[in-house]
C-alpha cells in the first residue's frame, strides 16, 4: 500500500510544482494593433476566414484562447489606450477623445508592475501626447506616426528610422528582447503597431499582394439605415466619403485608375472602392501577421515560449464595409468589439474559446495579476486570468457599459449604452440629436447585424425596461457623471 502512495504523492507534488513553475512570473508579450477588425482575423471565423489571411495570428488562437465577446468602453484610438494603461473608463482617466492631454501623473499599471519585479517596455504607437511614465524603456510614434520611415520619440530624443512602421517596430522590439532587457527578471513587452490604421499603406512587398483578389462583401454593405436616424447622419461611407486620392491612392497606382472614371455608376464605384480598401487594409494586416510570426520566432529562439503569455488585441474594432462603412466610434458590434487572443503554454487550453463579457478596462488588472501584484481598487476592470484558466468566477459581469464622447467626428454623435450580449440599448444625446435623446434597441441574437431598431416595438417592452435599468445600474457602478459635468471638464 505504502509503495503505491509515495509515488502518487510525489507525482501530485511535482505535477503541482511544474504547474506552479509555468505560472510563476510569466513574461508578457503584448501585441496591439490600431483598428484591427475582429472580422479581419481568420481565427474569428468571419466571411474572410476561408482566405487564410492571418496564419501567424491564427496560430496564437490555435495554441491558446480566443475571446469572442471582448469589447472596448469608448471606440476611438487615444481613449482606448488611456484605458489600457489605467484600467479605467474614460470618465475616470480623463481621456474622453483624441484631443485632450492625457494626465501621465495618474495611476497606471506599469508604475505598479515594478512591485512584482517586472521590467516594462513599450514600442510603437500610443497616441497620447507627452512622455510615458513608469516604463523602463519606450519608443513611441509622435501622434499617429508615419507608415514609412517613421520617427520615434525616445527618452534620449527624437530618432529617425527607415522602413515600414510595422517592420521597424518589430525590429526594435526584437532588439530590446535580445540586447536591452535584463535577462534575469520577467518582463512585459508591449508592441504597438500603427497598422492597419487609415490610410492603409502596406509595406512595398504587400502593395500588390491582393491586386487580383476579390474580397467578399459583408451582408450589410448596402445598408440604407432604416429605423436608425443617427446612422443616416454618418460621414464614413466607403461609397460617399472614402477618398479615391489619399485613401485609395488611385493617382499613384495604375491598377486603381478605374476609380477615377467619372462615368462609372455609383454602386459599381462603391464596390470598386471596397475592393481597393480591402486590398490595402489586408496588405497592412499581412505585414502585421508576418511580423507577429517574427516575434513568436524570436521568443522561441530565446527559449522564452514556455513562460511567456502572448496577448494579441487592438485599440478597437473597425468597419470593413459593414453598414457601407470604414472607421469605428459607434457602439454597433463591429467597432464596439475588439479581438483578444491569448496563448499561455501549460495554462490556457489550446484551441479554447471564451464567451464571457470582457472589456478593455480588464487589461491593466490582468497584467498586474499575471505579475502577482495587487490590483488597486480604483481600477474598474477585472483580471482575465481566471478566464484564461477556464475558471470564470460565478459573479462575473453580465453587461457592458459604453460611452463615446467625441461629437461629430465622421458624423457620429455622442452616445452611451449597455449590452448584455442578447440586447443592446443605445442612447444618442450629442449635438446631432438637437437636444432630444434618440434611443435604439437591438435584439442581438435575432439581428446580429443591428439593422432593425426595435426600441418602439411593444413586444419588446419588458426587455427595454430591463435594459434601461441595467444602463442606470452600470452608470451608478462605474460612477459616470452627468454629461453636462463631462462637457465642462472636457473644455478645461
Ligand atoms: Ca484605433
């Protein structure tokens, strides 16, 4: 009897020890894109997936976990990045839109990470004015930065580089991994690509990659916005607002000359523009995917794969022709939702899918939790680590709060809302509503493309009441001030 028990105890002990070892102070490789649509990634099983456009990014999902219901709190570049660093919604970190300064003196995860013995580096785009604080190493693009030969702000001043920004950012990240970090302590390396942001300039080797490719159009491409008055006021239509020169480079590339034909009918032109848009967008995505492969190879080369959590995400989602649009901002799914894929060997189950409601306020608490650092109460998000371990807490959130504060950019008026994954309630209150609240309710299960606003349908009155209460509950929970207070703060 004894002879069986002792090996069993040993096995349990060492088994436990090896799991502990795998989860102890893991490194974090954080790969962050700008405007990467969920639908662009093969791993998300969209209408583009059969085209196998993102094999390296998809590998992360094959070996890890895809978060299917992951969202942002304010779908625009700089506020999303402020939320990433602070773990707070815009009204708490003060970064409502792209214009205001970001208060770098406030609490941010990287300042706290040092308590866990971590070193931190951020290379690429932050879209936050001023100098980052709390990172051991940083190189950031000024503002949006340039696609080709970008300059970088560093602690030692501005530096010039040569090449496409996706390649350069990766090169610098690999250089940090190889030559600049302290190899004795764990790290978080944040690689922040500019791609695939407008005006979608691929590296030279990808300019012609999709020249003869035909991309499938989304179902809602020819949306006429019936039942959605605010959507009618958009200024982000591929057909009406995307520029042939500038956005689609019709003057530069011979294969785009058809776009300049003045006799072409409107709908044919819209479809041609969509193809050109997708060719460029996916040219940029191809560059990101290739460079993700290089980063994963470098991690492997340095023997770090086993103890590194790889996380891939974007500052928000993006419209790839859904509703006839490009850009983001709306609380509709394509821009509200953002990709999140996580690989953590030995901990995250390969090929798993998480369907809990996650939000970008969760990133900062997750980094701290991974580093074994206490999460401060003032952070509004929750650690995703239990979700990664397939151990979602029973009291995990059942709804998400959203608030977009910029008024009028691309014709999108201010709005806030709540989604519980089944129903979504949106309240538009910005200048385009002319002072009268404009509400929308969607049944996400029956109408996933959000084409049919059912706010006034009597058969949904019970759902509507519930969602109104939920919105108020979240406003209270996250301590959202009245919009008048927010507007006064923004003017300062
Ligand atoms: Ca963005």
